[in-house]
C-alpha cells in the first residue's frame, strides 16, 4: 500500500492539467483502478486480515481523493491567474470616448423595416414629397369631398391668382409612391415605400411631419390570407416575438376594398406596455385589398391582377419597440435625448445578425 500511495501522490503532483489529473484518478480509483481492485480483495481475506487491510485501504482512498481535489483546485487557480494576466486592464486609464454622432431611432427603425421586408421579397420604392393632388388623392380613389382633402388636414402649396396648374400638396401618405411604382413597373410587383409625410396636426401622438411605410403586393392570386401572413411575419421579426397574435377589424379606406384595421396583442403591466402577451389589443396599421379603381389609375388591369396594401407609422413603431413616450421628442433636436435613444453608427440591422440588437 505504501508503494501505491507514493506512486499516485507523485502522479497527482505531476499532473499538468485537469485531463491528466482525471486519467490518474481513473487509474487509481476508477472501476478497474488499482486501489478499487484492492478494495474488492477484502472479501477474500480472513476477518483478522480485513481488520488490518480495510482501514488502511480506506485511509489510502481518502488520501488520494484529497490529493486529487487539492491538485484540481491548484490547477484551476493557475488557469485563472493566467487568464487574468492575459485579460489585464488598467482601470485608471481614461475611458474610450463614444463615437461622435449617432443614428436617429427613426432611421434605425426604417432600416429594420427595410431589412425584414427585403427578406420577404419587397424592394424599396421612392417618390417626391411634393405631389400633385391627382397622385395624392384622385389616383387613390379619394373623392373631392373627402375630409382629408380639406386645408385643415392637408398642406397645399401656394398658387398665384390665375395659376391653372394642378394643385400641389405636401404628400399626406406614401401611397402615391405605389401609383408611381405601378405606372413604372406594372404587375406583378412587391414594394415598400418608406418616407416623410405631412399633415396639419400636432400633439403627443401627432406631428405635422412624420414617417410612414406603405407596402404593396400585386399578383394574380393574392388574397387577404397572404396579407395576414406577411404582417405576422413582419411583427414577429420586428418585435422579436414568435407567434405574435394579430386581429383584423373591418374598416373603410377609399383605396382598399375590403379594408381592415390591424391590431397586435399586448398588455399593460404596472404602466408598462408589453407587446405579444396578455389579452389586450393595440391598433398599429391599416390595410386591405387594393381597390380596382386604384389599379386602373396606375395602368394595371384589375380583371387580371389583384393585391394588398398596408400602411403604418415608422415613428409609432419606434415608440412601441423602444419605449419612447412622446412623438414630439423625435423632432426636438435634443442631443441628450438622442444620446439616450440613438444607435451606434455601425449597428446595421440584418435578419441574420438581429434587427433588435
């Protein structure tokens, strides 16, 4: 036993790492280890021999176990010391300054939306912010008596007396981009149109200038089911919540028929909004199947083609996702606000890297 003791104590002391130490333990105390086999021989000994050999073997086993535990702790301490030397940092050095400038939340969320819809096969379309009232209203089946065409809701460009050119407005939505895209590319088509829009309104949840994104998909066999799938895929990716529930409520928009307001599942817990849980609902966008008159205005034959459209506020999505309470703060040019809510310039949203990082 003394020979076994010296043999394994030396082997334990010489183990260079935890793998070598484990090999020594198995050799000594494993199922077929030398000391374990000696323990089995106790059954073949006489009672007098067992009285001597038994306590000695148990003492040897305990000593080897203690030596292994001590050596393992020493190896772990040495590894930690080596890691600390490699990761050493002088905390008295001045901190690295934050890169000057940051990405505005509206710009960040626009990039997030673009990345998600690009993965769904939608490309980005753009158009002018000053539109004729034909593109902004008439082509979208908005009649002359509609309240949206009144000056208390829409910014009209000044016209001199006798100027017979078509009236121009600051676009009230990005829907005119859909008309221009269909005129240019025809059908089938899948586009989103993000951009600035203007309406005469100003309070905690409305500003005279804000940002919208509208989507359009035209093909031969598109239905409301396709619309629902696209929106649910978008919400899941944007909010990072799988299986987020949506609710479609019948509504009316001149440019879609049938039309639907879309709500997403939410709850309020201690004054905090939580998306994707609970039994509450929050309206987030309007949608529907593109009205045949809108297709005709864009030069697309409604007897051959059909599709869906939707529109939502980018600023409102940013408020919901990042917990921003007041829409007006987006446009106050407060650097303290931007330093708090802004994004690093290299934080580029991608689906594989995560749009919510």
